[in-house]
C-alpha cells in the first residue's frame, strides 16, 4: 500500500465514524415525540 493510499484510509475511517454519529444524533433529534401516557392507556380502559 502506497503512502498516499494509507493516508487516505486514515482520513476516511474517522470521517465515516463522524458521519454515522451525526446521523444517529439527527435521528434522535428529529424523531417524533412519544405519545402521552394517557393516549397509550386509553384503549385498555375502553376494553374494561
């Protein structure tokens, strides 16, 4: 492996790791808020 090729790989892997971490953080930040607890338990109360 030539030196420029090795340097490209050394730069590529941390960059890919940062992109994955950024995507994970965006997924957490942009997900819809959870349903309120009352909305999840309402169908159970209607069955009784």
